[in-house]
């Protein structure tokens, strides 16, 4: 079975994005030096954090599992 998620309200231009393992969070870069992390809460995507420490446009994102 396939699951489709529509994300049409985040940003006009996204330079990078990555889902977490169970697709309950998404990290994306809205074509600048920030990474926005959104979490799924019921039927809405809620901004949980904004990472602002990069000094250039973010071009790649990946999730790391901590044990």
C-alpha cells in the first residue's frame, strides 16, 4: 500500500528535504541558510524547530538515528 503526503504550504522553493524514518517529521531548507523541522500532529504539520547556524544555503539534509 502506498501513502501519499502533500506538502504544498511550506515554501515556494525548497533546496533540500529529508523525512525521518517513520515519516512523522520532515526537515527542509526554504532556499536559505535555515533548516525547518516540521512534525505531524493529527492532520497538521507544525513547525517544531528552526536551525539557523549555517552560513550558506543548505543543499543537503539527512537524518541520523541516535541509539
